[in-house]
C-alpha cells in the first residue's frame, strides 16, 4: 500500500508555482498556481459540491464501496488490472454494489491525470482504465513536460478534442477545488494509504480479492 503524504507535504508537491512552460511534446504545462496552498479562509470559500462523484452500479445497491486511489500509485494500477475487474463483474454489474471512485493526490502528476480523466465525466472510467494501463510509461516519461505530454495523448486517445483538453488542464480553479475535496475526503475517512476502501461506512485495507469478497458477502448477509 502506498502511504499518503502529510497535508504539508502534499501542499509542497502540488504547488506548481503558477508557471507556464512550452512542453517538448506540444502544448503547455498546466498552470495551477499554488494548488493546495490555500489558507483556511480560502478553503471555506471553495465549493467542493461542484466536484462530480464518479459512480458505477446501482445507486440503491445494498453495499456501497468507496475506493481511494492515486493515478501514480502502482498498487492502485495492480488493483484495477485484476481485482477491480472481478469486483465489477461479480458485484457492480449485478446490482449488488454501488462503486464510488475518489482520487488521492500524491503529486501534481496524479492531479493532472485526474483533470484529464474528469474532462468528460461520461468517459471517466474508460480514461481511468487507460491511465492505469499506461502508468509505467507516462509516469516515467521524464520531466513535467514529457509526463503531461503523455497524459495529453491518453486524453486524445479517449476522443477529447485538443481545445477542450487544454481548457481542462489549465483550469486552476478546478485544480484547487479537487485538492480541497481530496483533503476533506481523506480527513473524513482517515485515509492513510492507497488503495483504501470504505465499505458501507467501514474502512477496509487493500487485500486479496478472495478476502475482499468475504467482506462484501458479510455486508450482503450471505
């Protein structure tokens, strides 16, 4: 399990500094000034209710699972390559589980990936799949310009038009809102690492799928 940064550490890593540079792979780096560095008064003015919850499955399913994951977390990529697909087939697609995906931001790269995934909400889970599948390539592409260039390619592969993609990446207000939203969620549920899960309000650590199934079955009363 990947350990979370402290809030102070997250602020330092997410503070992009408000610069814009021309990326070698085309396009500008996202200009998200001082993301995560808002003071208490500023945060009080940020309306996190504007953040769309990304949900799969029956809204009225008897079991709700919230996953907290980072796009730069290798363990999260492993979960989505295997156990998640089993979970979806066994429980989400069968109406037994309402699945909610919430991002955690270790660094600006994970934030940029999230902003691309959320650019067209209807494509969120498909883009998330592409991001995790290509994690070993885009996350190691080089510096910020190269990494954001690879993320742009994923957005384009998903069918997002260039103009819309750039607008999503350059939306500093949305970036700040997402970081505040993530911090509030992590504090509410005591998230200390990724992936972590909240099953019907109870925190569950990452574990083998067979063990996870037992937790779900217990909630279903099976």
